[in-house]
């Protein structure tokens, strides 16, 4: 957090970054990669939720921004390939009840 950034603007920027990471993670076409990226994003932000040191917060946000740019590149590559749907992500067909 720089001297010109207020805690409120840092919070807004963090929330925007978090949402961008989640949104980008959902673009993976492979189930395992998608779920891994979502889980890692949630866990990282949850682990740093109570951080109060401005330097540690800024370092975390820098790492998160680097992760976002890496995820954007990886999801672009992932979308070039077709993966078979996993059993855990298939949805039941209409008219068929799953017990």
C-alpha cells in the first residue's frame, strides 16, 4: 500500500483482483486445472485475510497480480484443446433421476 492509497482503495483493489482471479480460473477447460486454480485462489486470499502489515499486503497483491497474468496465459492455451468431460462435472439428463 503506497502513501497515496487509502485502506478503502486497497480493499476495493484486492476485491477486484480476487474476483478477476476467480473469473479467469473458471475459464480453464480441464476440470482438474479449473478446480485447482479456484481452490488455490480462495486459500491464498483466506490465508492473508487478517494481514495488517502494509508491506506484506503489497507483496501479496503483487504476487496475486503476477498469478492473474499467468492464469490468463494458461487459460488461453487451455481453451485451444478439447478435454473429455469428467464424471464429477457431468450433469444428469432431463427426465433421469439420480438417487
